[in-house]
């Protein structure tokens, strides 16, 4: 399929959180790079109160032909909603934004400027991002990560690449996988692992994406996270098989470390320590976990 040259298709699923939606939409439609379309995918049931409220809120955008509301037959999950938007999009580039986050006004302009200067081995760009609380108060910033084929870093949970930071070449994206619709969690990791195992990703060294960390609706407990991780590893099995035995061991240890962190944070100290013990089976995982912990501390410094 031939896509519209220069057009950026922004995919935004929305589910219940309509109180923050306007901020997200405005941050897209007010970009300094205006050659875009915004595909707002309603992930609510089509006749529930959230859909009715959404339609009322969107009345203010009646005159902006760049905004397209997509009503799905039923609610399934975020992966399905994003894929629906991708399949209907027409742009040369694909970008994503969650309905409770927002962009700096020059996000797309700066990313396209960089991407156009890169050779064909680069499939897309991302950017650094900032964390905000419920009062839009800055509480943290990410640090620069390594560029290139970073799927191993993604698997080891040491690269901060949020879905909302991405700007991907649409035709490259078509040659990999979209979001795995069977996954209830970690679809973002799955997509990044698949994409960056085939194409390089460049991080624009600017803070262009803003993440609202106040909403707890998508944060599972450790028990659910165990199942989600099993499903995730099943989904990306072809990529895992590219790794050496020691590399796979390190990846598993890092994900158990994350489970341990969640347990400890929720007050399950002994269970958390039991998961973290997996680090001692991989020297590299010990080093990466220490690095990750230090980075978390640095990123949470009050800005």
C-alpha cells in the first residue's frame, strides 16, 4: 500500500479516561508539524456512558478534519484498539499517544527532521520523556539510552522507550508485527522487541513526550504480572531463540527482578526477595539490575 507522503498518522486509543483526553488531543492537533491525522479509537463499548460522553467532548473539534473517531464493535483491549487505528491509517509515518499523556508542541517536527537525515537501516525515532503527577508537577526525567538494534536492551528492561515516544516508518512497521492482540500486558515491549530486532531506533535527545503517572488502572499486582510475562515470552519466542543461553538467562532474571520489585513495593517482602534471587544466577543480570536501580533513583530526583 502506498501511504501519503509526509503524513503522520497518530493512533490514540481511549478507554474511560475522558477527563484527560482533551489535553492529549490538543497536544496532537496543536503540533508545529500540522500534516497529520489523529485516529481516536474508542475502546469502550459503543453504547455505554463513556462512549456517549466521548462524543459530547469531541463536538469542539467538528471543524478539524484531521480528527477521526473510530467506533469499535466492542471493548477488547488496547492492542486491538491500536491495531484498528494502524490498519485504517494513511500516513507515511506512525505515532502513538495514550489518552492521559501529552506531547510538547514540537515533538513531531523535531523527530521528522532527524528521521529524514537517517539512512534506510533506521526504522524510526523516539525521544526522551518526563514524568508528571496528577497535578502536572514534574517528578522525573528519563536518561539517554543506546541507539540502534536495541531489542536486547528492551528485553533486559534497561531502555526507557515509551510507546508515546515513537515515530515509525509505516512501510517498515508493516514488515514486522503490530501489537499482539492476545496479550493483556507488555504489548509495548513485544512491539519494540519485534521492531528493533529488524530495524534500528534512534532517540532524539530532547524531552518531547510527557507521561502522566497518576492513573493506576493499568498497573497489575505481581500475581497477574506473572501470567502476563509468561504470555509475553510466548509471544516473542522467535526473538528469544536468537539469543545465546546466557543471554536468555539474563533476560529471565531481569524480569524476575521486576516481579520482585513489584512485590516489595506492595509490601510482599519475602516473595519479592525470592524473585530477586534469580539475579545471582547471571552475573550480567546483577550488573544490569544495579544499573537499573541507580537509574531509577536518578530519574526520580525532584526536578
